[in-house]
C-alpha cells in the first residue's frame, strides 16, 4: 500500500484547460497513484484536450457559469460512473482582463460579479450538487493564492475573490459536518507558469521577481502544488479541514531578502 492509499479511489477534477493546468498536474499525480480520475472541463474543445492527455479517463463538459450545468453534470457522472466519489478538485478561476489592468477602485461591477460567480460561487454550487455522490469521508480541494492580503496590482480584483473562496471553505466544512465528515481545504499557491497566468498583464515580470524571492531562488512548480492537493485528498490528511495550505517555496517570508533590497536601492542609470 502506498503512503497516500488512493489506489482504486475515485476523484472528480474540475478545471483542466491544457497540459500546463494545475488540474492536469493533479490528474497526473492521482492517476500515477492508481486512482480513477474523472475530468470536468468547460468546453468541447477542452474535452478533446483532456482525452489526449488522459485517454483512459471519462471527461464531461460543464460551464460552471450556469448552475444548471453543474446539476446536469452531476447527474451525468452519477449515471456513467455509479458509486461514491472520494474527492473533488475545484481548479477554476476567471477574470476579465480584456481592457487591461485598472486601479482597483475602477473595477467594473459586472467583471467583479462574473469573477465571483465563476471563481468562488462555483465551489459552493459544486459541493451542493455533488453532496449526495460524495463518500462520507470525502475531501474537497480548491486552488487559491499564497496570500490575499497583498495588493498585487497586476492581480487586481481577483485577490478579494480568492479571499471569498477561502472564507467559503469554513462555511462549507461547517454545513457539511451536520451530515458527513467531508473535508474542505485549499492549496494556496505562489506564482506558477500556467497558460491562464500568462494572460494576466505584467505576470511574467511578477513571476521572475517571485522566483528570486523564494528561498531556493527557483520558481514554484505546478507539480508541487499538485502533490499537496493529492495529500489533502488522501486519508493521510484526515485531520485537516477548513484550512489554507500555503505552497510558495518560502516567498512569503522573504520579502526583505538582502540581495533583493540591495538591487532595489541601487541608483538608476
């Protein structure tokens, strides 16, 4: 038996977009450990991508912007794969940066509410519509960011959205505790090289800066986030719930790194 003991267990992973996605990395870790992974993606195009990456996995389509789609896909999975689900992964986020980054106080209400709906409320809706399929001791894991208390200008209004997502974990864990032992946790990742992040204005410079702030001077790998998610999905994390596990290679404690301070204080040309 492996340490995680997830061989033969069933997990539903929401959010795969391409091979660089956190959801894809989590799927690889779970599959390698012998688990059955069911992928849920946003579009038919992404279904084809998921099938290429995971030819043995069942793949379903669900645009979480419409709650009826979440209800529908839960019924489809129940019909196609009868039996309990041992864990859910919510790796979904969206923000409209089509007009570039604006000062936070200029955030448009429509953009903020759309991001809240897709990036945060979708977790609540998924938990609700899948609750009858979850094993009593199932684990639900979402993906957040290493800190929501930093005003990162090139991340904009998504940090408050992630803060709401993290708060929702507490309320979900509490409400589910009335009828189950289902756990809810988040992996709070530092900056990653993903296709989604590449669409954030100024992200590359921020990534390179964050890489220098890590204690090891090496950027965080998506697989490291996936490994933590797999642990939280396993029975080895049975005592952890309503928590946000930071995975940032030490970046969050290293903002006053002497070398970085010296670089900032050097006179300009």
